């Protein structure tokens, strides 16, 4: 049982350190806002772990990026309250997708740890 716990710790450490490695980041996550760095590391990790899920979430990020571009083009024509509401909505959707990505990475890592338990 102790060996299984050690393996889980090793997997978690490897996972955490993978965020420190220099990788080519997909276009969807270049120039991330400071507060979203962990989200972008997670989506990059998900690309390696589960390409199918990555594609789903990349489409969601692409849609958010499109909405943000429209917001930036139109914000000068909006009153300040409307602009703030749209900005909050876009940021909230970004946080939701980031949570989904982190959950997907966790699920893949948990599944891999469960496979190790079977050994």
C-alpha cells in the first residue's frame, strides 16, 4: 500500500513539474493573462494526455477568444456598465472552461493512478 502511495506522489510530482518544462503552447493560449497561467499549463498538459478532450476545450477557448475580440472592438461604443457586464461574462466563461480543463487533467491522472493500483 505504501508503494502505491509513493507511486501516486511520483506521478503528481511529474505532473506538476511538466508545467515547468518549455513547450510549444497552442495558439489559443499564447500571451495568457497573469491569473490564467495555470489554466494554460493545464490545457497544454491535456493536449498530451487526452487529445480528444483537448480538441473540445480548444474549441471552447476559440469561441471565448472570438467573443473577446468582438468585445474589444465594440467596447468604445458601449456605455461603461454594458462593457463591464460583457467583460465579466467573458471572464466568467473563461473561468468555467479553465475549471473543466483542470478537472479533465485530474481525471486522466487519477485514471492513470488507478491503473497503477491494479499492478
